[in-house]
C-alpha cells in the first residue's frame, strides 16, 4: 500500500520511517523549499524515542545527544539549593531532524510542496498542491503541525488557542562561556522556579550536531505570562508582520529584546540574567492549547502537533509524535483492514493525548502560568 505524508518535520519523518518498516511505500511532501533549520532549540528526549532511534540504527547512544546526570534547583541568588540524580538526554530540533532526514530515503522526500486540498473517493485519497501537481494514495497522513492543512480539511473550526503565556528561548555557543560557567551548567538540568514563572537551562548539540566539549550550545527557556494585548505587541516582528505561534531568531524587535533583558536583570539571579543578556537572537514560542475529537476520517489521518498540542513542561511533544507514528504503523500491520486499525489507533492515541494535555495544564497551573486554561469544545 501507498502512504503519503504531508509535512516533513520530525513527526512526518518518524511516521514515514515507521510505515516503511511495516512495508508501506511512503512519500513525504514538505512545503519548505529547502532543508529546515532553526525550527527550534533544545529538546528533552523521552526514553522511548531515544531507544527507538538507537534500535533502528538511526542514531547511536554516543551520538544521540548531550546527557545530564544531575538536576539542580537554584535559589534567588543563583546557588543550587538542591541536587539529585537525573537521567536525561538533551538534543536540539535541528540535530534530531538531521538524523531522521539522513535515514529516510532522499528520493521519497519532496520539498516545495504545499497542500492546497484533498478529496476522498472510496479507499483512495487525492491531494492537490498549490503548484497544481496531484497525488493519489491509499492513506494520507497530516503531520503538518500547528497550522495543519489536513486538520483544517477535517475540522475547519478547530485551531490553537492561546494559553496565556509564552516561552522565550535562547542558544549560546559554548565557546562564549567561561570555564566556570560551563562547569556550572555542564552535565546538569538547571531549573530556577519563582513566582508565576521559571527558567530552565541545559547543554545541547551545536548547530551541526557537534557533541564535543567547546562545540555545544547552552539552551535556556524562560516562561512568562502575557496578556492578549502584550502578546500582540510582542508577536509583531521587526518588519511589522504579526506572527501567530512563534517569533524566529533575528525577527524580534529591538525594543522587545531590550525589555526582556531589563526584566532579566530584575527577576533572575546573575548566573541566568547574564545568559539572557549575552543571547544575541532570542526567539519566542507562544504556548497554545488544541485537541481534536477524532484523528482520522476514512483514509485521512492527522497526528502529532496537527492533532493535539501538549504543553512543553511535559517534555513530551516530540515523544507524542513518535508514539502516534509507532502505534499507527504497528496497528496497521496487525489488523486485516485499515478501517479497524485506525479505529483502535484513534481510541488509544486520543486517550494518550488527553492525559498529556491534562498533565501539562496541571504543571503550568502549579507554576502560576496562564490566565485562562481554555480548550476546544466539541
């Protein structure tokens, strides 16, 4: 059978690899015109995804990411008040995508294809792209993220809803840190919790996946509440364009960078405030909520961020995409019909997503993040 995946990000690649392993002929169509870079910073990797990639030969344990054996909680003076064992690997969006992309067959990955519409006729799905080209497939899978075209086809009234806060993010090359600063952060997951906010930091691979000392990057994430009016002002970029869900590096206006640095001096201990000051191009992720009532219709499927958005505090966004993909491939292989496989898959994955969404909201509430915990009603 032939499967077509819309979206060539991490979720799309994981799905493509899993389905190919199950015997499907798979093509991935990505709207970007070239290799994706800078789509995110650090990622906390869950064991299931790491073990899958190592087992499949996509990566090795030594090359997967940057490990941390300790977690440290800082006080308002920047001193660790509590340390305990931590068994986590950290990677970056870029590095994870590069590993998956290198594994998936080049000839089956198609850039510069933006889906315009789709139509189902019996067991066949037809897709049309903006350039007029068309595809015919037995199974069409939307792994096309927040602004999923496939989701809009199935559920035109469902879209991400603002959760009341944002995540400022930054990356600092390791060679811009002093030996003492590197020692403070190396091999550790650092967390500074305070009233209605928290900041976390850890080392991730370099831009091209470098893992050696001196070539890694320090990744920091700082969660801050924002009103709707504050969000609108923040998400208007340096060219006057209002962005929806993320502000890429180099597009944040100078006045917003200055406000961020000023706030860091007031609210953060020196060891963290200095990291915000020295970050040349911070970027912003808007925290949103979204869930769908069903993850398929006929032979059209949505998964990963196209189907449900999980708060980043769970460290499970990428893991959820993997779980959706792995479960889909496994059940399609087990069942005698696509319809019965999708029915069981939908039930299990919706329950899994609901648990993660609820867990993420509880974590946010416990940190005083978000004014209104709103969600889609259906």
